[in-house]
């Protein structure tokens, strides 16, 4: 147990920070209620998926600069597919979009393995390409989303046997997030593939010598990142009801939240829970700054500064770890 | 006799460079088989081929008489060949248990082996990176043994182990042989080899030159095999450097006192005088890399002092050494050269380093210095443009020319003649002697022992991170150096074996 | 490792000689490409290539070429500067709003202060903390953008102005020659001179080619990197001033659209994104090629999306090809 706490101290600390921030929010704004929390989660949803995608790739020793563009592509694809289609068609569209994300991610991985161009350049190039693709699919924000998808992340659901006061603080958006991340992450973490992803990020040579198929693992890591990015894209379409071809601010945010969440740039260390908690912390800081009536533009500065400082801290820690 | 593993005609070349020419290795069931050879004889390449980490260019590998291809570490594993490399191959960021799962190793046998090997309390939930390096190596071994492989390959297994662990490891290896499984044991330590091995295969220059049974006194025979005809050649070599200026009694240029670096170098002391070429001789990985890095300001001391011209120096960046006129020519040319830049920029690089020299370059003065150095070393610059297009020998000359142009007073040359042609080698020896004659001092690590008598005034021999002997050039022939480098005492001259028949070799000096 | 001695000068096969030629003189195939593009343009739309068109192309290529200068220098060290768009915009915006109340010279000096600060932060992050340059400069770009937004609100009432001489510099022609060349030619000459004939220029190549070798030769990595990113930011600031004189409407995203093309221009120009190889002449031609290509795509009514895809593919293709050429061992 103590070993568990020690090893997950960073994530536990983040949780504590998050709860503290929640309490703080309640103090500065006594009106802050479950509904506000619900919208917080809804706003955090695309960020959470983006950071999940980024984390997997960073753990595998890479970086994915195309994550925001990939979300834009999948978002507009979903919006266009569902535009004017029946409610039931969304049942086809959703898996289709997820598969598309998986494949686009795999393309990233394959290009890295085959061309031997470093991941940072390949995904930078893909950033341009996917942005272009998104614009070709949908020139300006538009399209539509099936109603049930939109409703899915709104409000709460009553859980039998649990007090309404508690379920009120478990918004549907949170359930959607947890379920979809868990569906991918838990089996992965238990599989040999999951171990292999950590292994190639930790030490490519040792992984190779341990019999890990390095190239295949790398491709799959990028593909899974693509899958999460597609979830992020879908969540964008679900919350706005349309698709927007211009990528949101998810790239930098995903890197910063991943680092804040305990994923070390360079690979091998961290998980996916920490970064997602970090996303919530960053969103809550934003809310608090608004509540404290700080200029909303200054919020961008503070957020950006936190991110830069966190990334510098992360790089510094990685440097120390390497020289050890 | 049915061999368990039979590799023959194995060769591997990287481009035009042959790392292995014609190696063979035959291991019987239940045998502990030593694989020996001097630096660069091809041991590690052969191991990498047997374990699927590298694909051979030619050769045949039979396991139990059947031809097997070992295309990847995974395939080698399935064929029953399991290596324990010098650097631990546990994934640092996974815990021990996860590492076992990754390689599909059963946990219970692993635990048994860990106990057997005498590892004190181990928590399988510990991250590999938190386990001390020595223990990691033992865990690596336990992990290999747990899957009951037919052949375990141990590469310098005991090198970094404390004595008690090493003892247990040797015990286990011996038992392994008795229980009918085979071990390929790579080591530089004769003591271990004579204690646990049945036979030894000796490699030289990428070829198998002999297979011997381990019997008392076989050491000399192995040394002779490793050296080959060189012993004959040695006798024809005349005394090398008798005319060279001998180190004076004056204050030494550099005096090294009790320095230690990490776990690799312990308590090393020696002096380097102006006008001297001091050779450093050591087997691979005995701490010589750390010694050179420390002198060049590229590695931190964990103990001891370095005095330059009588002044104690604390260095945290190579520029501190360079300010004192001490420059390192690293062993790997890729570490020294700007491969995509022209010769001129490579040689002139140190000129621009200080902040005050960031401005416009005096091209004429630079040309003078650069051309002077190019001429002095006779660098062939016909292949214009990038340095990577020069031949290996010319590249090496560029790394030295840089410090001639910069007029460094002390040059630390780390194996500068590795992998270059004979003529260039000769030129480099001559250059080193000339520099010494001009009053410069040179510390010269070489993996080719014959070079000591060709270029050095004396040889400092390092083994296991300590200075074990200092030999004057007159008696520092290959045989003497080899013995010293393997940690064999100088007075324990061979009275059996081939060396004994050539009294002139070892004891040439009065 | 035992190595066979490499023979001194083996005959070099033709294919390799072509590769070497390409990597030694990337400018020549680039000029050929530029000419081919212009000829194609003339064929598509006969008569379009005239004096006025050339002047216009140069006018629009100059800001891009200046930003490509930032990328070239950063890329020579193995880095990249993604904050140049924001830095240039900030300088332009600060100058345009300050010039209303103070004299132009002071306004211009003041406008370069944020550039120096951002550049220094970039340099410290990359050179000392060893953050990946891309991540670091994206981050400072983000912060800079936030600061700009706040600044905009404080000066929202003041309005803005463009000093006449910047407008003259940005848009004016003298005897059919763009005035912007008055600024560009000295700057370009300075960059080319710095890269070729100064110690600092040598060190940019050196740390990008082989940081370890540079260190062993006594080079302080962080000093080179901090100086580089400050220089890059100042150059970006100057570009912003010129660009606002060309566009004449300061906005919060003024120079942002030039960011990705500036990377593409440097990559096309033969500067390696891994460092150690390249030069500014290639980047200038790269900027011209991109400008001509943009005209062509506009004429062909190629949508914005297709243009970005093309950019991406070019960057990927050129880098992959570059790796093949460099593997000349």
C-alpha cells in the first residue's frame, strides 16, 4: 500500500490540489454548484482526450504535434457525416470516425518508422496536412450532430441507491470521459502491448533486447493516440453540435497537461490519470480566475505561463534523471 | 561429440569494415565455454549475432544439429539462447515484475534464482531504475536462468559485481554446467575462467584462432593465441624512443592524485611531464574513458585532485581544460567532428569558442593556422566539402590537427589509431613524438598494444579502475602489457607455454 | 572493433556525385525550380509575369524571407522558432499603438523590447533547461499572445497609426523597385555574412552539427543558444514592423499566417531541420518559391486546405529526401 502511494504520489497530490481548488472555488463563489461543475467537465472534455492522446505518445518516447489538427479532422468528419442523417446513422458514424482516428494515428507512426524522419517533424508535417484536410472537408464551421450524442454529455443520470446530491456532482460528461478512457486504457495497461509502450519509451535498446517489436509498438502507440484524438474530435462535435475545421488550442495544452500530470518528456514514465486530472486543474484555475474577475485575457497569460513553467520544470527533471 | 550450438564461418561487415571475418564457436551440452579475445577481436559482435541483435553477413548457426536463423532477440530466445549483456537490459521505468511479464518469464523460478544468487531482500514492485546496477545485472541473470535456456551467454558478467555476489554468480554458473545446460562465458579475468570454464575459444581480428581445454597453465597459451604472430614481429622491433627526451625532474605538467570517477575509476595517481608521451593501456571498460573525460573537464571527479602546472584545477566544462591548454581527442571520431562541415571549419572550431571571438573572423590568419596544421599532418583535402567524405585516417588527422592549430600544450589522445590504415598510423606516431620533442605532453590510450613501444615513453596499465602497473617502454612489449592488462603480476613470468620458448620477448630489457 | 583500413580516395559513383552536388549547392536546383514555376505561371495565365507582378512578388516574399531567416538560424542549431509569428505581431501592434503618443523612433525601440524578452526566455528554456525548442517556442508564443490581448484592451481607445516611412518602406516602389529591399538587402547581407564569416555563425553550425564536439572544443552551448533566440526574436520584431507597413492594418493575428510558411521556406531552401547544414540564400529562394506557388494556387483557385496539405507534404518530403542524401557514408 505504501509503495502504491509512493509510486503514485504525484497523481495523488494532483487530486488533492484539484479538491483544494474545488473547495477554494466554493469559498470565493458560494453559488458554485453541480451545474457549474458539469459545464466545467464539458469544457474539459476535448482537452482531456487530447492529453490522453499526447500522453500515450510521450510515454512511448515520441511527441504528437498533429493532435489538435487530428481532432479538427475527426470533428468535421463526424459533423459532415451526421449532417441531415438520421439519429440512428450516428451509430455508424461514431465507430467510423474512431476508426479514422486510429488509422490517421497509425499513418503518423508508419511515416516515422518508414521514413526515419524524427517524430517531431513527421507530426509537424501532418499538422499542416490534417489542417488542410479539415478545411477541405468543411470550409467553415458547420455540419450537425445527432441529438442523442449532444444530450449524452449534458446533465446527470440517477444512479439507484446513491443520493441525488451526490449524483448531481457526477455529470454525464464525466461518465462518458471515464468510460471511454477506461475502455482503452485499462485493457492496454494490463496487456503486453501496454508494457511494450512503456518499454520503448524507457529504453529502446533494452526493449529491443527484451524481445519487444519496437516498430510495431511505436505504430500502435500513435494509432491509439489517434483513437483518443478522434474521441476528442467527437466530443467537440457533441458539445458544439457542429464541426469546426480550425484546430483549437489543444496542442500546447495537451503537452503542458501531460507534463504537469507526471508524464516525462522523453518517455517511459507517467500514466493517463495524472494528465487528465491536470486538465481539470488547469480548467478550474481558469474558472477561478474568471470568478476572481481577473481580466479574461490575463487568464490566457497565466495559463500560458503555468504551461511554460511546467514544461521547463519537466525538461529540467528529465535532464536530472538522465544525468543520474 | 554432438554440439549443442555450432556456429561456423560467421562474418559480419559494416560497409567496407569487417568486424568479424570467420568466427566459429562450438559449445557442448553441459559445458561452460569461455569466449576470449583482445579488444576488438569481435567477441561482442559474435554475441550480438548469436542472440539475434545483429544479422551476420555470412555463416551458419546450428542448434542441436539443426540450422536455425536467429533474426531477432525474440527468435534467439525461442531457440534457447539467452544473453546477459554488459549493460543491464531491464527496462528502467518498469518494475521488476513488469519486466518479467514483458519477457514472459515465470515468476516463481525467477524468485528461486534470485535467492540462489544471494540477492538480499528484493521487492518485485521496485522500479528497475531504483535497483543498484550490480543487482540489476544479477536480476538479468536470474531472469535468463528462469526460463531454463539451453545456453546462457554471459558478457563480462562479474565485471561490476561486488566480490560476494560475483562468488555466488560463479557458483551458479558452475552448477548450470553440471545440470547439463551450457554457458558461454565472456571474461577478461583468467582467475574466473580457470575456476569455472571447461574450454575456451579464442578470437583474434574477427577470426577464431584456437579452441583450448582449460588446464592449469593454459593462460600463457591463450595469451599467445590472442597475440598471434605478433610475438614474432615484436622481436624484430628495435627499441623505440630511446632518443626521446626523458621526463625531467621538473614540476610535472599534470599531476593526478587519487582521482575517482563514479564507480569506474578508483584512486588513480600519476604524473605527466612536458616532453613526454605516456601510454595508457587497459582492456575495454576498465575506467580509461572516465580518466580521459575527467582530465578533459568532461566528467566530474568524485574524489582526488588534478593539478596542472602546480595549480589545483576544478573543471566543470571542457573549456576550463582548454584554457589550461589541455585538449581531448576522443576515441570516436563521430564525437569530435562536425561531419557536415568542411575541414577548415572543423580545425578552426576552438578559435570561435570564447565569447570575445564571436565577431568577424580574420580569414587570413585562420587560413595560415589551418593550412599549417593541414600541411603538418598531411591531410588529404582533395575530397572537398564535408568532413564525412574524408577517409577514416584523414578524419582522425583532422581531430588532431584542430589542437595543433590551437597550439594545445597537452593532448589527450584516446585510441587515435583505431580503424585507420597503417601508413596513417605511422604518421600519427611520428607526429606524437615530434610534439613531445617540442616540449608538449601527450597522454595516449591505445587498444593496440604494439603501439606503446612505437610511440610512448612508458605505459600506465589500468585494470578494474586502478593503476596496476607502470612499465617503461623498453619492457612494455605486447606480452608484458597483455599480462599486466589482464591483471597478471609482472614477476609471474611464464615458465610454461610458448612464451617461455622465446626468452627474448618478455625480458628484452636488462 | 577491428576495422579494415578505408582506402584513401575510392572512385565516387555518379549517383553519389549528384547527391553530393545537390547537398553542396542546394541553391542551384532551387533556382531552376523557381524559374520553372514562373514559366508555368506564364503559361497558365499568359502576360501575368510583368514588371509589376515581379515587384509585387518580391514585396510579399520579403517578410516571409525575413521570418525564414529566423527559422534558418534556429534550424542550423537543430532548433526551430515557433514564436516568431507572435513576436512579429506584438512588435507591429505595439509600434502602431504607441506611435500615436510618442515619436516613431522611440515607438520602434519600445516595440522591440517584448521581442528581446521573449527571445531571452526562449533561449534560457532551450539552452539551459533543455526544453525542446518547438515546445518552448510554442509556449512563449502562447503567453505572448495572451499578453498582446491584454495590451490590446488597455490601448483600445488610443487607436493606431502607421508611420509614413514604414508604409513607404512596406508598399512603395522606386523606379519599379520595391523600397522594402532597402531594409531587406542589408539584413540579408548581414545574416549571410554572420553565418559565413563570424565566430558566432560558425558556432551555430557547430552546435547544430555535433553538440558534443562543440563542447569538447570549449563551446558553451547555452551562450550560443540564448544569443541565437534573442537575435531571432529581434529579427522577427523588425519583420513585424515591415509587415504592418505593407498590410497597414494592425491586428492580433497579423503575422501569424507567415509562421508555417517560414518553416517551409527554410526547409525547402536546404537548411536541415536537424542542424548543421544550410544557409540563408536557399531560404530566400525558398520564400520566393512559396510566394510564386501561392500565386499559382490562387490562380488555379486551389482552396486554402489544399495549400496547407501541400505545405505539409513538402516539409515531409524534403526532410525524408534530405535524410536519404545525408546517408552518404
